[in-house]
C-alpha cells in the first residue's frame, strides 16, 4: 500500500551483490535509488505529500544495462510489483525492497 500513488525520480544505480563474505560476492542485479517526488496518497487529516523527498533503494534482479536509457534526475518511475518488502533495524526505520521490475513514467 505504501508505494501506491507514489512516483520516484531516479537518482542512482549500482550493482546489487550478495555472498557469504567479501571474498565470495557475486552480482545478482541492480540497486536503483529514487526519491519520492510525487506523493498522491491520501493521509489522515487531509495531509498531502508527507513522504515527498524520501529516498528508497529498490533491488531489481536485472543487470545495470537494463537501465541504460534512464537519466539521473530526469527519469520518473513507479514500482507496481514486489517480491519482498521488509522493515528492519534497531528502530524499525530501515526498508528493504526487492522488485521484479520498475516502470518508467512517460511524461
């Protein structure tokens, strides 16, 4: 529900690596970071856009080359399907998001 009615602005891409330790890492996809630039979610007390500006990193099982046409601070995208979303951390303030894909928004 959190991601419904939100659009992100692409800010960064890097390899997503996993492994037992630093010597045994392998690339499993890409990490796409985006900032919420449009939040159309309806919140209690008629608040609007309270998450605008928040940054979220999405783990996508696609190579970096799948995002070759994306331009930093120019490509808007949405997340519609999710493999796993987890809240973690000492204060439960960290978010881990794995998605099969991200869809660019045509302006």
